C-alpha cells in the first residue's frame, strides 16, 4: 500500500514539473531527467498488464525528455499534466 502512495507522489511531482514548464519556470535539468526516468521505469510495468496507465507514463516521460531540447506546443504539455495529476490523486 505504501508503494502505491510513493508511485502516486512520483506522478504528482512529474505533473508539477510539467506545470513549471508550462508557466515558464525553468526546472532543473536533474529534476526533469529524474522524473522522466522514474516515469519510464513505471512505464515498464506494461508487462504486468496495466497497459493504458503504463502508456501514459511512457508518453509523459518522452514528452519530458523532448521538452529539454525543443519548445513544445502547450496542449502537448497540458494533456500529460492532467493525466498525471489524476493518477497521482487517485493513488
């Protein structure tokens, strides 16, 4: 049960990182890579059968990594933000 709460907190921290990018605050590179790495690691749970939730994690981590190198349209950043916030608050 505690592991679910920790994984939910990872989702909330990642969503906060997305919000920082949206509103023009520059998050630390280490924070972006940390969140992207944890989301990718969580996405590897696709092999356990939770396909839709794992795809959200993989999609979000890829967007975080791409946002380091390029400026993305805001709609591409808002979508994973809301999905990660929803996942984080549910868990």
